C-alpha cells in the first residue's frame, strides 16, 4: 500500500485554510489576512506530513523511539496497563515535530486503555496523570507501554491500528498540535539516550531489551 505524503486526518484543516486563503484573494482582503490564511494553510500542510523513516538499528532487541520530540525525563516508575516498575522515557513534542507515533518494537499490540481526562498544560506536574491519554501495550518476548498524552491545545488522539502484529517503526497513531509521549521499557533494558536529546519516531535508537 502506498504511504500517504499527507495524512488524511489533516485534509479538512488543509481544505478549510486553503479555501479561506482563496476567498481572501478573490475578495481582495487586506494583505495581513491574505498572508495569515496562507501561513495557516502552509502550517497544516507541514504539520500533517507523513515522512518515511528507517530505524537506526533493526537488530533483535532494539527499541526505537515511538515519537518525535525532546526527551525531558528518564526515571523509574510504575507503568500503566502492566502495573509494574519500568523505566519511563518522556518525550515532549513541539508544534513543529511530526506528530505520528510508531511502534518501538516488532511484536503485537496486546492491550489498550483510553483515559478521558483534562487538557492541562504539559508544564503542569499533574498533566501526565490527569490529561486525556491513550495507553498501548506492545509485546514480543518483553513488554513495552507507550502512552500518548494530550496537551493544552490538543483535542484529539488518533488510533490507526487495531490489535495484532505490528512491525518495528510501523505507524499506529498520532496526537494533534503539541503533546507528550511516555515510553515505558523494562528495568533491565540498556538505555542509549539521555535527557534533552532530540529523537525521531521510527528512526532514533532508544536502547536494547535484556542487554547485560
């Protein structure tokens, strides 16, 4: 199947902003409004881009970033769904990052939990607990949880994939307009990233499972 260059989830945003831009030209709106509608149109084209990615490491046990963004925290804490201690790697997305999430491992999607919640600013300490979120359990010989967390201006978390097998780096969902993704990996995983490092979904190596 051919991959979309622009995600279909963005079509109506792109269409509406494009129509507004054309209307502003046809009715000769002030230059400010013409430029504004054009910039908004370009932003939506850019935001809903759907680039191809190749993983830095496709070897057995490799963990690849599920999200674009900056790593803001690496701590040990209790993971959702599996309810056990794991290493949490929190990735903050800006408005200009690709907002598609990808499978961090090759395996299966075994469980999901969608939590209806608030839309607090992600700078709030309570945002990762109280905000709208979608938790997905990926499993092969190990278990990994990825949690999509909505932000202040986010109002939609999209789920592409159903349960079952999934490839390393395969697209499974997205979050709209700035957000956070928490990746939970086993305590014995070998982490290869640090806080404040930039990562790309489906490309950047996070670490390895069960490496001594």
